[in-house]
């Protein structure tokens, strides 16, 4: 009985998700949208513009709702997107799936890492979620629950007949993506950009990606060509030895391709050049000030 009583509040709460779609600088058509939605879910027949307004708001002639539906410039695509997302969030929240009793958790040894084995509980669920074209798309949702209870999730667009083992392995690859971003920022200067133009950021990002690609190529090539001595695993009592890092590659490059250092004469010439440039700049600025004052 309580649920029935709250149906009106539920409808109003649902409408509030997309109320902003009907607002413009000069007018708010949200009341017409709610009126139309209410007529759709309550009326049984003859749900045209005029009848809906007359039934939901007695005394009205239906002209305002007609204008709202036929001539008002609000975006239907925006409503599709917001309503689908609002409903999807309610039905497919990751935390809700994780707490659901029907969710089938599987404890998996994902892969061997430097600190031991990565062990986690991993269910894979088929879900439907709106894409950028406001259409529902079938995807796989991989939920990872670490042994300490932390949750993370990954969306996968693999085919329907993909084996669960492949989906589980793919859902645990986000760690490497995060490492790539971290290396780009901390080791290759992605976050060091100081510029005013957007094009400069685009160029900086492109070259950072190129550098990251080069480092990855070095790591892959060395891993394939230069096999580790198996005795090292026994010496250090490790199943997996530490991999070559971006910092390691940078240190090797610094040794084999060092940045040039200035000699005494070059340093002197550079200081003189800067001194002349600063003197000319100061003279030009003082000259302009003198001309403006006169």
C-alpha cells in the first residue's frame, strides 16, 4: 500500500531528471512536459495534445500544450539521453548488482604480479546501457571485488559468445591503462604543459603519446629478445621478476644519449646574448614610454 501511495512522488522524481531539457533563457516548459507525461500514464485513450491538456488541466483549450509539442525548440534527443540514463542508473547501478543475491561471484587468480598473485571475486553480467546515439547497447559488465572489499567495474563490448575466462581477463586490464597515464604524467611530462592555446595542448599530447609508444616498444622488444635468467627467480624467490620501467628506460637513454653540456666559451656567449637582448628590450620599452608621455 505504501508503494502505491508513493507512485505520484515517484513520477515527479523521475520527471525531475530531465526537467532541465525544457528550459530556455526566456521560458520554462517543464510544466507542459509533466502534464503530458501524466496524461500518457493515466489516460487510457484519445491521448492527443488537446485531450491531454483538457483532462489533466480542466478549463484549458489545449493550445499551449499543442505549441509546446509542435513548435517549442526543446531537444528530444536530450530527453532520450537523460531518461535512459536515469532509468539505467536506477536499474543497473554497479553497487546494486554487487549486493544482489543472484550475482554469481567467482574467486579467480587473475595473474601473477610482482607482489604475488592478483586474487579477486569477479562476476560478469550482460547489461544494456545507452550509448552516445541515445540507443540501448548490449555490453558486458565486469565487477571486481578485491579481498579487502573494494569494488571496481569495467564495460566490455565483446561478442555474446565470448568465454567467461576471456571476459574476466579483459576486465582486469584497466590497471595497465592507468599505469600508462601515470607514466605519461610523471615520467614524460604530460602534466608539465604551460601554454595558452588549445593547439599547443593538442601537439603536446600527441608528442607525449609518441614518446609513450616508443617506451612501450622498447619494453616489448627487450622482453621478447632478452630473456631473464631463470635462476634469478630462484635467487630472489619470486615467480615474476620486476619489469623494465619507464624510469629505467629514461636512465638508459640519459647514459647513451646525454643532453649536451655547454663549454666555458659557449656559456659566456650565451650570457652575452641574453644581456644584449634584455638591454634592447628595456631601451625599446623606455622609448615607448617617452613617446606616450610627450
